[in-house]
């Protein structure tokens, strides 16, 4: 498989080795929508102006998933990042999972729980953790245990995992306070252009608001 998008890596991290989504919905959906926007920000296609996400370069990236989002962003009036997350989230998990299945990174298994409730899981073809997921985990762990600069894509992936609450599941073996301090250090680091960094910060905040609102709504209802 060609180099993974942030969406691919987030899905692989969100699914356990048995192929079950341990992050839950709609957290995964919102996280993937934010990952698309992060990719566009890192590619210099969008930025935040007056708290609204605007397209600064409509040139295609060559990646269908990103280019379709870019076309949508350009066609409509500027919105705040939080307003785009729900709009872009529709159907994203299925699309990203289909891509990983087509690439042979995951396989699709459908069955029924208690012979009644349909269930679809996405384990790896070998039953072991996919190599590309292992690489992402090692990259993230190295960033958290190190002290030097972090590359933009790893920093963005760490930002995503923290925003959706996945970091607590991924780094249980690392000291909690160390992870928290290093996450803050990486978030404040100079790993992207000023415009991209501003957009990424706004999207992280929007994603946290969206997932928190979901938790509150679920708890109340």
C-alpha cells in the first residue's frame, strides 16, 4: 500500500486486533473528518481566517478522498471547523475501511451476534497487527518518549488521538504525566507552518467540542 493518510492510521489505531472498533461511533467519524481537514491544512490547501475554514489553494492533491473534501469546502460558504466536522464525517469510516480492505491491510468479516444482530469486524488478514499500524505506533511512542522535534505527520496523528481520547488506550504502558506533558510540548511545537498550525489547533478544539458534546448527550439520554 502507498503511504498512509492520517485517516488510514487513525482507523488502524482505533480497531483492535480482533477487528472491533474500540473508539466507538461517532468519535471515529468525527476523528476521520478532522483527519481529512488536517491533511488539507498540512498540504497548504486550507487555513483558518476569522475562525472560518477557507480554501487557499484549490489545486487537487491527487488523493480522491482529500480532493472531494476540498471541492466541497470550496463550493460552499466558509464555515467554522466544528461545522465541517459533522458534514464531512458521513460515510467516512466505511470508505476508509473499504480502502484498507482493498489494499489487503485489513479483511472484512460479517456475522451475527446471538444469531440475530449483524456485526462486521475488520481484523488483519494474518491475525497479527498490520505492519503499517506497528510503524505508526512506534513512531508515536518514539515522539512521546523523546525530547527532540517531531515531524508534522506524527505530531498531527498524536493531536488526533488525544482529541478523540484514543491516547489513553494507546499509551497505557507509558507514564501518564509524561505523556500529558510531552503531548502539550508537541502541540506547542513548531512542526508546521503558522497558517497550518492555526488551522490544526482550531480543528483539534472543534473535534474535542464535538466528541464532548456526544458524551454529554449520551449520558443525559
